[in-house]
């Protein structure tokens, strides 16, 4: 059998290789392919190809079935010479994926073929910058917005971030209206055409996309993005408010017909059409041949109250802002659901401009028959070995060294007293650095990650290794305390990238560097030439 151009035949003990040139050709051609960076997110955030998705080696079993739902989808993995890629390819293939390759030469070789990008959610952020450059989305500086807030009574400030981000800190007069809700609720919040609307986020993307969404939806108001978001506000020396809970969750009534009519008009212009039942059924039937994502773009609260089986909760604003957190296969097919005819259309209109094959369905095609939030799709752990429960650990606390495999922010927020932080991807290097000689018990949030890591841990140490049944959740459910002040970082905690726009303690230099980086994305995007973006 002759290999596809750009790939090398599979070696007896390894996955086949794919060249960076072939990978980029597939992106340009719109073919299906998922590129997974299997390093930890901290390393990923420093440099990665444009459409690379972060899926660390230690998280593969926990997340891959949701990120890549079709086992036949082409999957490419890479690292930067650490040796993770070969291990990842083997584990992904063991889960049943049938088309797994390794990027030939890894990140170093890719640099010679294309641009590498830093930070996270890069495609969405680069697209936002392109939208502003082409559409000339109106914006105001922090000082200009502050003056309006202080002097203009007929003004609303709509915070397009997730509610949790808004609650952490916000600008004065801000009301939480996540980006996917803006076109749906905007007219109801500001029914008078003379009302000025300010849209803000943390940095730039959601402000730009949010403001432009309202413009695309035909609102007659003066609409502006807060230039550089809360970062720009903070760098200008203005105070933020903390702990606000102002939200607009009411379904529009008076303005609803206008919102639907405008959304339909704009969506048709971009090429979004609702699916009939027969076409949706065809997409479902083809899901083993063409990767299909089913995404409910309403609020998480609405999703929990009722959703259609198989649909994941993906609030529209966040889906556009961070598409790679739900969708790993470039070239796949997306179907978006809402029950109002506005939110799915607006989200799909952006995704189509970002090069995705996006479609919409409504309640006339599918019904909400499930409630709650389903657990992530995960394989059954195949490893078997020693396991202890919380009672056994308490009874013999001095007999065990506890290893916590959860993400570093969760470990810092609270862990079993005395537990050491170790990344499962670094067992070989870091388990020998554990103090003492006691047996090891692995814990993680719910115990699943410990089960998946058991084989690697056992192979990396001479000590006895067991898992804690039910993980740290079982510990707290037994009314046992967590430790928050004492940390033992055996592995370097670079597994989670600290966003310079999240939280309230970010350094000014980091925030300014982030804004400078965003402003250069359009030039880097043009130089890379694989995006297939088209701004209407």
C-alpha cells in the first residue's frame, strides 16, 4: 500500500510520521485532521502551530473522546523532543483510534514550514483581530469609556465574558451578558435607539466580536467595544468592581421578533441555513465517516434544565472565543442548537467565517429529553492493581506517600494534607525525587486519572503503588480536611497557563505584553496562510 504523500510508512513499533508540509496542505484543503500538542499547557502556550489543540499526555484518557468523537478521524500528535509524542500515539491507538500519526520532527521541524504562535485559543483571537481590521469595529479607549460612564445616563455596559469572570471583577455599570447572548438580549436591554452600548471583555476578542455581533444583528444604537477590555481599563489606572452579580437572563419579549428577523437576515447572508430533520438524520448516519460535533449554544443553566441527547453544552460566545476547547478536528462538521432562532444563527455565522462547516437545528427538529450535565466521555480504565479507600488511608496515614495528579491550580486550592504534586507525564523524572521510601497512593479529582496513570507510575518506581478509590472527592465526602497553605511541588507546575486577563493580581507588564501580542496577530495570521478565514 502506498502511503499518502507527506507520510512515511508505519514502523513495526511506532506510529507513522506526517510532515509539517502535508499537515499544512490538509488545513488549506479543508480536510479533516486533529493536531494535538501532548506537552503540558504551559509549554504549549509558549509556541505551537496555529490549529494545534492542547491535550497533555497526562489528560488523554480524560478528554480525548469529547475532543475527537470519531475513532477514524486523522489524529496527529507532536512534542518538542521530550518523548511524549510516541507515548501519546500508543495510548491514543489503544483507545481505538485508527489513524494516528506523529508530526515528523515535532515543533522544531514545524518552525521551518510555518508560523508558531504563543498563548491559547489562538485561532479565535486571531479571527477577532481580523474582524476588527476588516469591519472597522468601533471602539473607545478606557478613558473615553470612563468619561461616558460618569456623564452619560443613557448608556449600558454589557460584559461579554463568562459570568464567573464578570463576578471576579468588572467595570462600573457593567451587566453580565455573555457574548453568545448579546444579539438575543441586546434589544431588550437597550430598547431605545439613542442608548449607547459599550461591550467589554478581559482583553480584545470578545469585546470586538460582541460589538460586531450587535452591529451585524442590526441594532440601531451607537455601539462600541471597550478597547483592550478590563486589561486596558486597569492599565489606565481605573478601579474595577468585585463580586458583582448583575445578570440579564430574561428571555426577550417585546423585542424578540426583531431579534429573530435580524438574525435570520444576517445568517442567510453568511450562508447559515437551518437543517431539516432528514438532513440532520443524514449527518448522524454519517458520523462514522465525517466527524460530527453536536453543540448546544444556550446558557449552561438552560442546558441543565433540558437538552437533546448527544449535545454538549457550548455557550455561543465561548464557543466562538475558544472553539478548540470543544472541537479538535479541523475540517469536521458542527451542528448548533438553540430554542430561539437567534443564538445558534449568530454563533454559526461566526464559525462559518472561521472556516468551519457549521449548521443549526431548532426544537422543530430535536427535543430536549435529558436534564443535568452529563459526565465527560471516558474509556473504562484497563489497569488493575492495588487500591485503598479513604478509611484505609486514614488508618495508616504514615504508611503512604500521597501523590496528587490533579491540575496545579486545583492542587493549590486544596489537597489531602501532605500530598505531593506530580504530573503523570513526568513520573520517570519526578517519582525518584519523592522524599522517603513509603508506598505511594495516587489520587486525582475523582480517581479516574489515578487509574489511567497506574501502569506508568508502577513502571517508574520500585515502590509499591496503589490508587485512592474515588480520589480526593471521596476524601472530602468523608468529611476529611484539605490542606491549602502547604504545597510540595515535585513536578514543575507548568501544566496550566496563567492567563494575563484572568484574576485580579496580574502584573502590568504581562497585561501589556498580552495586548501587544494580540495587536500583531493579523500580520502573523497573514504570514502563516492556513486559516481559511473569510470575514463577511
